[in-house]
């Protein structure tokens, strides 16, 4: 008969084994889900390629109905729209991001943990919330995506962060930006090219300092509101390009989770900003004019942990047309009144 100590040891070993098996099942299940999501996305990409050549898998009746419901829809999206009418467009950024963009009619974060086929998925989808409909009414269209360790969705946004863990030095970022100074976002109705002009690393919780609500600024009711937004973004941007911005531009914000370099104690985001190529403007960008900001405006926790401080506004104000008329009134360190849904 086993001694009391031996029995206890056996119980401990059994519990450890059970925990190990449980963790293994979870990890394998998560990996399987991610691979399934990846396969689904590849299927969707293939569908888009078919659509571009005019070969639809949807029935003629479906196509006719969609054409009546959404008469201005681009042909390349008809079949994908037939699969899920929450589709609002397609996003291609850099070398890795190439996904449909979704938006649910009534639930803001519906696609946070659902894939294109509305199935449960830890990876979720690329999506917009529905605070501004139609999306063409948004002066700043905010698009969200998970930063998955598997590399899915917005994980690759960190390639546009000059201080990313992906690089040994900022030259790696410069080389990547020079390859991809613009990205494509096609709505159901028109194709669009966007020039990247800023990227910020920002906290989300008050305990770490004031979290600037870049994701709430979707419509600018005045030139001053636009300048206030741009001052906050440019002060915080980790790099600058030669892309100028002006009141009336269509802005896109790509937002994802990003905890480095402060660890999991700080809930943070990385957001990339771009503006649409204006009518009659060349989509070309002088990539040799990219510069790294040595002192972006971060948040209290960053300075507390890293032992540094902000050196003040250093960027070329001419990058934002007419900003100099408002610069004395804009202090990016001041807390702003929260923007409610009705105010947006």
C-alpha cells in the first residue's frame, strides 16, 4: 500500500499531466483554427481573382439580384458579396496584408472574433465598426485587425514601425517603407490608393497616461477639428514622409494591438495613417525623403519605463497645409473631452 506521501506525489503528477494535456489540446486547436482561417482567406483571395477575370461562381440569378441591390458594385466583388453582404471592400498593405474588410450593420465588433463566413474565430477578420455609414461619409475611416502571432491579419503592420522588434535598426524599416509607401483600399464601388504619412504607438488605459482617442475621430466638422487631429497624430508619429495632408483629405487609419517594447503590463496599439491620392495627383511618393522621428510623443508609462521624455514638436508644419495658423492652439498633451457616438 502506498504511503501518504506517495499518494500525494501521484496526485500532483496526475494534475500536472492533466494540465499539460489540456494546454496541448488548446494550442493545437488554436493552431488548427488559424490554419483553417488562413485557408478560408486563401479561398476568398482566389474568388477575387476569378471575379477580376469575370468568372463568377455565383449563379446568374444571384448576380442579377446583387446588381439590382447594389448597381454600382465593382464586378470583381460580386461573387464575394454574394457569400457575405457585410463585405465593404478589400485592403492590400505591404507584402503580407491582403484581406476583405467587413462591417456589420448593427454590431460594432461583430467580426472581432468571427471570420468571413461568420464562424467563431480567434483571429477574427479585418473590419470597420459601424459608427459612420455609409463609409464614404467618414473623413477618417478606421479599420481594425488582430495582431496574431501566426502572422495573420494586421500582424504585418509592425513592418511600418521603425522601432519594431522585426528590425535590428531603423534602416530595415526605411527599406521596407521604400518598397511600400502606399497601399490599396478598394470599396465595393471604387478603387483607391492611399499614401502613408504617419504611424503611432499609443496606450489604451488611463493608468498609463492619457490615451489619445484617434479611433473616435471619424468626421471633422471644421478645419480646426482636422488640425487638432493632425497635430496629435504628427506629434506622436514615429516617422515622417514627404506626403502632405490638407483639410478635406480622405484619411484611413489601420489599428492593431502592439505591446512591445513595454511588455504585457501596458495595453497598447500601433496605428498607421494614410490619405487618399487626390484627383489628378500622381500616386508616386519620394521615398528617399522618409525620416525617423527620434522623439515621438509617447505616454506616461513609456517615459517612466524607458527613462526618457518628449523633446517637443519637431516636425515640418508645412506637411499639414495651414497647420501653422492653429499650431499655437493645439497641445497634444492636453486631454480632450471624450467623443460620444452621437457627436461623431
